[in-house]
C-alpha cells in the first residue's frame, strides 16, 4: 500500500506547473511559472551506478529515458516531467505524445542508441 507518490502537473492556460506529493489524497506542492512550451523531449541515456562503501562506479549501465518539456526560457532549461527505466519506453513515448498533444508542440526523440 502506498501512502504517497511524486507527481507532475501542468496548466497551460494559467501558465504554471508543479511537482507535488500526494499524501492520503491531498496534494502538497507549490506552483511554478511555466514559460511557453516549445516542444516535448524524449531523451535516452545510461547511468553508471555507484556501488560499495567506497563509492566505486560499477560497469553495470542502467538504461533510462526522461520526458521533458522544452520551453522558450532564455536559459533553454528543460523541465523534467518523468524518468523511466528503458524497459518502460512505451510508457515514456505515450506520455511524450500526450504532452505534445496537450501543448500542441512536436515531440523530439533523442535516442542514445
């Protein structure tokens, strides 16, 4: 049974977004201003995990992908919506397409492979 989970919400009409935690049905999080969204980015990458007491990197790449909103902000910094393990690539693509439809922008897929 889960009592809390991290979520993301965006409101294109009010031009805002938020990361929030749902705790027993209540949403806890503050809204942030949202610059005009220019695209949805699907970025594939691999992480090298740190293991052991000494913090050594192990050669066990963890393939992942993130779904981000690209905005017209001057710093061109993306807003990460969700990170998926690569085995959930279909879910990442579905989310990217749904966001692209909501904001009426294109999806850009940057595949590491």
